[in-house]
C-alpha cells in the first residue's frame, strides 16, 4: 500500500498529473503560471482617481537586469466592472520607470483595475518566464503610500504576441475553481482611521466576498470593489470569506489628507 501511495504521489505531482488536475478541476494547482514553459505575468492592480486620489506605478527593468535585453511596459486598464478601457505602452529608458494614473490619463474620476506586462522589444528563441511584481502607490498632492503587487493574477502564455492581440490573450494565473476560502486580516485596524477594503478579481468568473459576516459583495471578471467599513463594524479580528482561492485585499486607511496603504 505504501508503494502504491508513493507512485501515485509522483504521478500527482508530475507535469502530466498537474495538467489532468487542472483540466478536471480535481485539486487543480492554485497558481497556474508555475506550470507554463513560456509566460509573462502581472498582478491585477487597483487604480484610483476618485476623491482627488492619484495612483502611481513604479517598475524596475527586470529584463535588462536579468536577460540583458531592452524592454517596454504594456498597461491594460479596466473599469470597476472589468470592462476594457485602454492600452498604453512605455519603453524603458532607465532602470526604472513610473506612470502617474490620474483623471487626466483615465478621463474621469472613479476606480478600476490594470495589468502591467514587462515585454521584450525583440523576440527571443529561448524560454521566457517573467514575473514583475512592481510597486503601486496611492495619495494626494504627489505624496504616495507604496505597496508591492498584491497577487500574481494574470498571465500571457505567448510573450511575443503582437500589440493588437494582447488583450484577448490575457488569462488568469490563478485557478478558477470555487473554494471555501477564509482569510484573517493581519493588520490591526484603528477606529481613528477611515478604512476601505479593495478587492480585485483576476478570474474568468464572478467571485463572492464577505467581510465579518456583515458585508457581502460580488465582483465581475477583471473588476474590483472598494468597500468602506463602518467604524462600528471593525472587529479585533477581521475575517474575509470567499469562493475565490486568494481574496486578499488592499487596505486604504485614511485620516484627513493622510493615506496609508497595506496588504491585508
């Protein structure tokens, strides 16, 4: 019996075994990009232009540093309901570049999501796997609170795909299967601050999220939701439940003009 279990475990963890699990949905891998030969990946970030807030995105030139090739960034913007808004490319001229995301860029006051893919200028013959978590910040009057990427949510299996086809080839980097997920917020939330939970949905299906059995929301694919928590509902231990396997939020803690951002 032990020998049979040993061989079953080998098959279960093999490349073929992972493909079968992913196809059937039986204990499929959580992060799918680990099992791809070629990919570029991105977090699904939140942009904000509401309440006079600006968003800044900062990225380092990973491809220059590790592959010694020139590269550029492709931004894919969505609205809060996951509807495609626009695409923007920025070529690296230095080892780091940044983009200010404000009302002038987006065209209106609101919030939504965006992907950023670090792409090579020339096509390479070798295998090409890139994960660039980057940093995103939120603030007013040019003062930002920075956090690194929250979760690798999206990927493209064809790193050298043309510009006019890239949006249609973005896939979830996380399994779509439904789970019973529970997440405990690690930050002690102060009632001296106004606290908002920001969630994104990188999947191809709608997800459901509940906070402290008091707030329940649905988020469309590629969309997001900013949920303000009433001070009387803040608990010593704040718990998120979801059918999404990694519903970890960004916490926006505000005290007048001061904004402090954290991972949940």
